[in-house]
């Protein structure tokens, strides 16, 4: 069972309905990250209610609109380090969507407990007969879908050059993250028993996958040679089976590597390369985009990535630009023939 760290959500801990709702989410075996995101979002909303002298049971749609304005105008915690927003204020669209979703779910709970009659957040609803298979009306907030950033070929080669100066463990981790299109937790939590060294395959366990679905990914020859060298080094740290990647620091020698430490390693690598956009998720984005550019089948990419929805996979098809570029080239073929004829001064038949 997920343990709720109440010290991170003091306002939730003080409110009986909020505390009960968050505990229910933990009891339902939601992922620890989901419970944490719910707790932080609900704590933020309760903070807004406290500043406005409101109770969650009395919040109206007008109050929700004021909360949205507060989210959109407050100083962004990343400040000058923010990469996508044009100003240093306001939370990202995805964060605002998450905050509002948590408020809606909490208000649903208040209605179940007969502490409210209606939900002030509301939700998009199905409208029959509009377009193909009907449509959904717009939710409270517009949803923006931004394509993930990936480095150019030159930037990727530059980063790999910088990677050569890193310790062997970090080299293997980044190469595996790319080859297997692995998320941060999937990579850091790998164990030696997850590897089939004969076939160069890795089993991503269900408990570490984002969608709870186990899958098999592979890695290449170069990664395999680096992995073999790292395994020899690892045996000097610990002869015990278990986590593949171990800490090499003096304070935690041979202990499991933490998620935060891997994030710091990648952050340092990105800074030395001059690519602040590069994160632990970038190798995954890049790998899936390269698979799309190699004309792999959409379903094969989705299976390799562990996507539940093909819509998620489609963003890498768009990011690769393969289908669009080829379609545009075909559509321009006749025009280019006409244009070349005119520029060369020949009469078109």
C-alpha cells in the first residue's frame, strides 16, 4: 500500500474530507507519484480557499474561475529556468489541467458525502449528432498539445561526445535509455535478472512501467559492449544480484541509484553540452522519433514504447515529419515540373 507523506500536504492533513479522499486514492493502489501529484494539487487548492476565506464545500464556479486566474498569473516556480512559457509567470497548461482535474475529483467526493450538491468544475460532455461519432464539448480549460523537444543530429552527436567523459555507469544508462526508449523509473529500477544477454533484450517490469504493462525492449551492439564492461565494474562494488545500477559515492557505496541522482546526472550532462532542454525523457522521445523516421509500423512503435493509446504514439509520427514531408513532396511534384519549365524558358506542352 502507498504510504501518504502527510508532511508534504499540511492543509490536506488538516482537512478531514481532503485527508479521507487522498487516503482513498492511496488505498486504491494508485502509483506513489499519482498520490503525490494528487496531494500537492489538492493542497494548492486548499491554500487558495484559505487565502480567499472559502471552504471547499461552498466554492462556486466563479471561485473556480478565480483559481484558474491565480494559476495562470502566479510567479512560476522555475523562474528564469523555464523553457517554454514566454513569461516567467503562470503554470504550464498541463499543470493547470492536473490541478483542475484534482479539484473536480475531490468535489465529486464531496457530492458523494453529501457535503455539496453540484460540482463547480464541471466536465466536457458528449454531444450526439455533431460530426463523426459525435463530439465532446470543450472542458473548463483549453488543452494545448506541444510536441516534445528532441535534439538535432548535430546536437545529439555533441552530447554523445560529452558523454565519453562520463563514468561508465552513466554512459550505459544513457545508451540503454535511448535504445530501449525507457522512462526514468524504468531505467533506474532495472535489475540484472531483467536482461537476456544472449538476445540483447530487457524486460521492463509492470510495476515500473507507467501504464502497468510489462514489455520487452532491445539494445544494440555498442550498448552491449559497454554493458559488459560495466558489469565487471559492478562486481567490484557488489557481488549480490539486484539493481543493475549502483551508487558509486562514498556515502552510499553499492546502494541502489536513486531517481533524483540520475536526474542530476542528466542535468549536468545537458548543461555541459549547452542543451538545457535535454532531460531524462529526451532519449525516449528521440528513439521513438527515429523509429518513426525508419518507417516502422505505428502499432510496433506503440508496443515498443508501452503506449496504451495510439494517439500518444502519433505525436512521434508528427515529430518525425516523415509522412507530412513525403505527402508535401508528392503534392509539389507537378508544380515543380511546371516551375522548372518556366524558369528554363521552355514552352510547356
